[in-house]
């Protein structure tokens, strides 16, 4: 039996709702996960986390381990990055979302992460998925660059099969023949995945677009099509960012952006999941 495929339905009242660090995820709850692409410094992380808390984001994101296209690019601060995320969590109370790339880091990442992110490039790293399943820590599974929805759902099964029920699926853009933007955001995946599985579906407009100016409209579209949340990149100084600078929203623009997203989510029948319950 496919664990993730039970109760698939577009009716929000019949979908899975998880409690993650006191936040409700899925169903009639809209989750906004925001923060920089990568952990760069103490100041950058604490400034960002404070701003996300004030604006009303649900969770805070930041990568300590980064899957970079070039092995010569910055690979993340590693352990030091995890330590800074722990400090941000202690200070703001925001749950932490951070990427795990290597099974050898599972314990260290689980100590800090309320949600483990599996990057698009690791969607079919089955030993990593099984290990995350055994860890019991909730996970966001990002769709691979050229993965079908069926492949995404089957990859989620590797986590679910180990008894870890808290898996969120994430559409982050796929590779198509269109070169005018970084990836093609497949928003049709949201309602179709909802027919295939009961799991919450979130959208990453930042990595799909690769450009800040496209992020607000893609986010509104994601909320309108019924996504259960958004994971979006925000940075205090995007022009100085070590990676993904051009796509990261500016901190000062985030409150107005979030207000708009919240309005559309409400129109789609969802409430922003912010305050701890
Ligand atoms: C990220 O979230 O910073 C990231 C690298 O995403 P993806 O795996 O979707 O490219
Ligand atoms: Mn990024």
C-alpha cells in the first residue's frame, strides 16, 4: 500500500494536517517559510530571523550545507551554520528549515532542524530519504529538476515507509525548453499532486524564477492554485549575497509581500499559520 497516496483529495477539510513545532501545516493552514538561501554570518542570520518573526512568517529557512552546481563555489558554513541557526531559533522561536545533503550529517542537522529540506538534486537519493524517514524529523521533499509527479510521490514513500508521516512536497520549477527564465514553475502540479496524495504541497517561487521581480506574482499564483504554503528566499543585502542574490527578496519588501500572499491564501480558504499554537 502507498502510504502517501491515501485520502488524496482537493477538499482541504479531508487533507493531512501536521503539527510542526507548534505550527499547523496543511489543510486550511498556509505556511510561509522564509529566510536567506544560505547561512553566511551571525549578523545576516539574526537580522533576517528577527525580520521574519516581526513580519509573521511561519518558519525560518537557511542552508548550512549547499548543493552547488560547481564544486568550486561556496559549499555552506556546515557545523558553524547549524550553530547560527540554533541561535536564531533560540532568539525568535521560529522553527528552522535547513537542508541535509549527506547521511553522515543527519544527527547534527536533526539537532537544529524542525524540518529537513531535501534539495531538488537529492530527490532520488534513496538512502538519504530512508535515513530521514528513520530520523522522524519532518521533511520537505523538493521535486527534482526533471522528475515526474509520480517519481516525486514515490520518493516521498521512502520517507513515509520508515514511519515518518510528516512530509511536505515542494514544486520548485522544472527544466523545460524555455530559456527565458531559470526553471518553469509547474503550478498545475499543485492540484494534481493533491489528487495523488494527502500530503501538503508547497511552492518555491524563488528557485523557479531566479529573479526577484517574478517572485511576488508567482507566490500569489501559488496561493491561488491551492498551495499549502510557500518557501521563499529573503536576504538583508541580496546584492552582497554569496549565492542566489538576484532572486532573494529584500527584507524591507517582505512585510508588504506577505500581506498580499496572505490575502490570496485567505481567498483560497486558508489562514496564515504564524503564531505558535
Ligand atoms: C535551496 O532551497 O536553496 C535550493 C538549493 O533549492 P533547490 O534544491 O530546489 O535547488
Ligand atoms: Mn537558494
